[in-house]
């Protein structure tokens, strides 16, 4: 039986990981009493006595946690931004490539993809890999997410009885084009420049839709049908799947996969203007679900184990 420790278990991501793992008979959860959660010595002992440590922490604390680990047998699955583009860390999106898939099961340092980045990368990576889209392409990305992606403070703001009336409508943020996911979005896809990124938080708990619009003239060859075929060949599993005609009467809701750990990829538009769209839960394939999926690969279990699909 493998021992699991979640450092940051009371945060939104940590709580959902704990929910996914607590009933599994193949795992033993290491927990700390409330008064010892932030005690450095207690954390260090737990981090070094487990088989797999999940880090659900701010970036600085995640870096500190990794430095505490001196047991070479401990596998780290980091849900923060801190290590996603670092050398020596495996990027935790196995559906992207055979290379990532093969590395994941034996990796000791795994970085869970960012929520917005997961959608963008899932859409752009296969097209660059197939050579239908150039690394030089200048892209734009729109992403709308539920407020749970902002953590406990934002959840409290949105769920307060006397909440600010401005929270009742979608709010665009990251307007200075310095969002922390941009570095990851560029490096993992292989793009030569960061996209124009327009993230939007809205008044619903969880779920998200990421859209990358392109012109057909951006393609190095082929048509919208060739783009669809690339996704069909790439994403045909139970967790990430290409879906033809995923809209509901011409609408696509960011709430569609709320509570799920899966992702749907679809393509809309026409022969001139193409919309690449990813739908998933910001707390599922965008965070906790992706982390648990990574654990399953590390343990040699079925990737779907413990996931809500």
C-alpha cells in the first residue's frame, strides 16, 4: 500500500484530491493535525515518509517543500505553477504525446498543468506536432472559468450574501498580458511567442471553456476537416476525447463538464474562420483530476481510477 501526503490539503485543489483518494483501498493517507499543518518539521517528516507527495501550495511554498525532501524514493506531484517549465520535471498531460506518457510512470518530479494552459496546450500542441500550424503563428486565446479557480478567498467573495454587484457579470483579468500560465503555454506547445491571452472569471462555481480562434490561412496545409482529423486521432480515450458537434443548439456552456475530470475537444466555425475549443472543469482536468490521473500512472493503475468521468 502506497502512502500519500497532500501538502496544502485544506485548499480547493487539495480537498478535491483528498476526496478522490480517501476511499481507495490501495492507498494510505498521511495527514497532519490542524495545529501542525504549517509546522516545518512536521511537514518535512510527512514529505519524506510518504511514497507520493502532492503539493497544493503557492509557488514559493511548493519550492520550499521540494527542498525539504531528501528521500530519493519520494515522487512529487506539484499542482502549483512553480515547476511546470523546469528541466527535470515531467509535464503531467499524458494525452499529449507518447514521450510524456512513457516518462510519467517513472518520473519522480511531475508538474500538473495549469487550468487555462491545459485547454490552450491541448488545442495547439497537436497542430504544431502535425506540422499543420507553424511555431511562428501569432495566436489569441479566450478562456472563461468558474470562480473556484481563484481559491478560497475568491470563492468566499462570490458566495457572500452581500457580494459586490460587479461579481454578477463575467470579469476579464490578466489584462496586462503577464498571466502566470503564459510561460507554460509557450514552452509546452513549442510556439515562438506567447499568445494574446484573455482569461475571464464568471459567476458559476466550476467548469471552463478555452477557445483558440484561427484563420484557415494560418494553416500550412489542409482545411478545417484536417484539423478535426488530427484531434480525432490524438484524443480518443476516456479522459480526453474529440467530440464532433459538441454544442447545444449553437451554444457551448463552460459549465458543461463541471464536476468531471474529463475533457472534450471540439472544432467549430467554417472554412475561413476556425474555432478550436476545449471544455473541462478547472478543478478536474484543470487541476485535481489531472493530479490524480498522474498518480495513477505512477502507481501503474488504470488512468481512470478514482476519477469522475
